[in-house]
């Protein structure tokens, strides 16, 4: 056999195999390759989205932390202000209570002084009546004695 016929037969066999492969094997192989390419592209896109979401989450987390710190500072400031207000209120209350106690003590002293003066006036009136009784050398009856004491007390009280 001649080499030309062999080459022609081999060429026909090669084209027959290529035709069978192109007709039956090539479409499923290309479909599998295309499907794999799509999955890889989707995976890369998902990874890109996940990275973008992660970056956004980091930014949001930093913003939330900053807001929380600002809020904490505000709360501490408010607590400090309220604490100062409470201290001022307590000081004012203590001052008012101290003044009330001082006024009450002055009133009590004035009342005690008035009672002491009245007691002294009665004693002075008693002594005056007793002195007058000794001078007269006689005893005054109790009704007259009480009337004299009341009269003397009024005179002493009036000045």
C-alpha cells in the first residue's frame, strides 16, 4: 500500500473521530466548562460583595462605637451636672434648715425670757405684798391678796 492511501485513510479516520467528538463529546464538555466558568465568576462576585459588605460593616461598627462613646460622654456630663445640682440643692436645704433651727432657737429663747420675766414679776409682787403685809403688821385676806398681786403685776408689766 501506498503512503498516500494510508494518509488519506488516516485523514478520513481522523476527521471521522473529530466529527464524532465534535458532535457528541464537544457540547457536553463545553457546557460543563461554561457552567464551571459561571460558578467561578459567581464565587468571585460573591467574594467581592462579601468584601464590600465587610468594609461597610466595619465602617458602621466604627460609627456605632463613635456614637456610643459620644453618648457615654453625654451621659457622664449629665450625671456630673445632676450631681452638682443635687449638691447645690442639699446645700440650700441644709442652709434653710439651719436658718429655721436658729429662728426656732431665738423664738424659744424669747419665750423662755418672757416666762422668766413673768415669774420674776410674780415673785416681786409676792415679795412686795409680803413686805407691805409686814409693814402693816397684819395679814391680808387671800382675795384681797390676789387682787393686789394682779394689780401690782399689771403695773410692773406696763412699765
